[in-house]
């Protein structure tokens, strides 16, 4: 594949620099002179190109150059054409190993191959990366019947070089069928689609959801020899859900090969019947929902003005649904709440019910949590009532994947609401059977089973150290631009670690611990007459430069980083806490210790100033 002229020129320049660095030209001149002196006869006037190449190879010059340029000498014919397309942070050394797997000869498999992409027009003008250049990448993730797969990352391009194969096991999970090889008829009844998700990772490691697609794979059951080729058009997400992202070329193959295939007419008839069944279930649920709404209005006519949304849709609803799903996955009793915030703005948030009856509100857009304590409107005015800290004003309904309950209390104010969801005089439930008919995994062909959570691949210790070193460099450079020197206090940085651990513990459990011990340790470490200032902040990403820019927007943090005075010592500590799916909580604390004139330090050996915040920007 030819390179554009500008890329070819750049590649030549890189090679020229490397040759100059190794003084290859000088070594060639020496070998040339030596060869002419030793190997040419007096009647020979010139040295051929073949003779010179032979001499260079004999003396190991060519091998040395190839090693310095990091070219792979094994399987050159296969690897060199694709090497310019590989991002620097990934390697294909294990690609042959990935193709080897233990196959159970008694099971049936669907072999799904991705044979490249095209028409990814957003990357039409994106230049092809040079060897060793960091670039944005695409990764294709698959989920099928509790199995998860991930492709090798490929550079983003108009025609991304996807070439991956995935072996998906196909079998019935009911008792007695799990050990038998599935035949064509059995597989035709398996309606689970292959869920494909395309993710883009930029040069800073930030990921973006590009497309989501549910592949109906059973067309392969009606093809000759159990093999079929198809193209899949990926659509965008969110506001771009109707915009084409690109096209993937795919090949489906059954293994072992089917002894008897079905006719395409039988396959199409089965798919049509499933669509009709799904439509009928949704129609019956809609009839039931209308009847439920009429009964809800009969309880109290004012219910007509309450925000009871059976079919909620929007940004905050999507965030709340996702957060609720994660909390349910962690084993909590979670619900999405639909109501209003200040000034009657419609809003959705998440609620969890503790085993001790504690009601906790979770704001999905910021991560803030609030403990709900109901006020009693019948109490006398002089009685002390808990003051709500949450921004929510009214609540119309709560729901999750199994339950839907409408608030039928006299007032829909969150302050006075009682969250005894089992009390039907306060919460009108929908039939769980009706909800299950359209919401349960596998109830309809449009709802696949929930994928299993994957363990984190992040090394918390290594990542913490990397971010901390990057922040030290950024702070030193920032202070240098201000004409300030930077002195780091390693012992003070070390003492910040327990505090960050306790902050994460408090964030996840609402239990505060270790604060007094931390303050005591700091007082012992800071010399007499010095002021200590600390600024802890929480992030959900691992981009050090982005986090540093966010911290500088805080006047309190900027005061610490740009601290001036006598005997200024700075400290920074990073702790990364990992969770499933490689999600993480990143806690960063900047701190400073500086001398204070004795007139300002009459009564205190040291000042202790702390400010804690979270950032999701």
C-alpha cells in the first residue's frame, strides 16, 4: 500500500535521522574501502550493488539497522503491510495465540468474523498513522448469551482494518439440554441477538460510545453450508441515532458444519412470528397501563397533575436508568424516581432502600447522595423538623426492572413522602406479571439478557503512581512559569494516603472514619509556626492533565499550588480505587506547608484547613 507523498517524505526523514545517529554512512564508506582493497582484483574498476549488499550483510550492518528501526523479521510478508496501521500502545505478538482455543466437540459454535469496515466518513480526512505514532483507535465489543469478547484495537480510519474472529457458543441452557449439541431447529428457537458495541479511544485514553447494534444471526441457519456473508450498518447514539457511523463486513459460520440446514423461508417465518409475538405483548401491556392510569386517577383527581411517566425518555432519565441498573447489579434495592426539582422542572434521580429502612437519593448527573428524612406535617410548628438538603421537590412514581409504583399519598412533596413501598395506600403498584411480560430479560426479542460484569483490568497501584508523577511535573512547570521554585515533601505526601482511603470509604458507605487520626498525624508532621492547607478532590477519569486543569479552576486549590512565602513545601497524593468494568474512583489531594510569622501564630502551632469536593467534568 503506497503512502501519500507527505507521509513518505516524513518516513524518509525518520530513517535518515536514525541512519545518521548510527553513523551508518561512515561505516558503509569504511566497508566499501575495505572491500575494494581486499576483494577486487587489479583489473576490476568498480564494485557492483550486489557485492556491496553482500558485504554489508556479511558484517551485520543491515541487521543492526533493522533492529534499531524495530522492524519485525519474522513473518515479514504477513506483518509489514499492516504494521503502519497498528497503534503504538498495542502489539500483535499474541494474535496467533488468540486464534487457538479449546473447543468442545460436543457443542455448537457460531464463528463470527469481522472482515473490515468502510464508510466511516467522520475519519475520511484522518491521515494514516506512521509506525510508532500514537493514534485514536476503534474497539469492537461483543456480548452473546453470557459471553463477552473484545477485538484488537485498530486505528480510526475511513476504512478501519478490523480482522478479528469470535467463537460464540450456542446451546440451550434448560435442564437436560445443556450437554447436547444444538441442531438447526433448536438454534432457531434461540432469539438472543449478538450485541455489538463500537468504542473509540482517543490519544489520551478517553473512551466514547460510537455505536450499538443488535445482530440477528439466525439467517446463517438457512444458508448453504451454514456460511453467510453480510454487511452491517452501524448507527450513532443519542442525538445521532439516525446518522450512519459506518459499515462492517462480516462472515457467519456454524461449527461444526450443519448436517442439515433449514430453508430460508422457515427462518423468515420464525422471525416474523417472534416480531408479531413481541408486538402483541406490547399492545396488551399498553391496554393494561391505560386501565392502571384510570384507576390511579379515581383515587384522587389531583393525581392528573402528578409526574407519573410510564414511558420516560431523556438525558436525565437515561443517566438515572444506568445508575439504577448498576446499583441493582451490586445487589442494592434501587429505583428510578420521577418528579420535579426547583421551579417545577421535571427530573429523574435514583433511590435505594437500605435493610434498616434508610432511604438514600442518588443524583445521577453529579454523583451526589442525600439521606432522606421524612418530615411530619401534623407536628406542631415549634417541633424541630429535619431540613432537606436534596434539590428534589415532588415525586410522582418510582420504578425498576421489576416494579412500577405511583405515588398516591395526599401530597407528592418529597419532604413529607413516606417510602414504605409495600403500603398500597401510599403507593399504587402495577402488576409485576404485566411488567415482566415486556421488561424481563428474554421476554421479547428486542431485550437481550443482561451481560455479566467483567473484573477491572486497571492496576490501582501503578496507575496511582503514574498520575502522581504526571501531576508533579505539571505543578512544577506551572510554578516555573510563575517564577516560583518547587520543593516536594515526600513524607507529607505519604501521610495523605490514609485520608484519601477514608474519603472513598465515606463516599461509598456514608460512614466517616479516620479523620481525627489524620489531623493528628498532620499536626505532628508540620513544624511549629507553619500552616498546612489541603485540597482533596474526586474524579472518575484518569487523565492527569484534565484533572489538573479542573483543580486550577478552584481558587482554594490554586492558592495551594501557587503558594508563595518562606519554607514552602508542596505535597500531592493520588489513590485510584478500581471497580468492575474498569470503572475507577480517582482521589487527588494537593497540600502545602509554609512558615507563618509568629504574630499570626500566637495560639496555634499550625493551622489545619481542608476543603473536599468532587469533579465529574
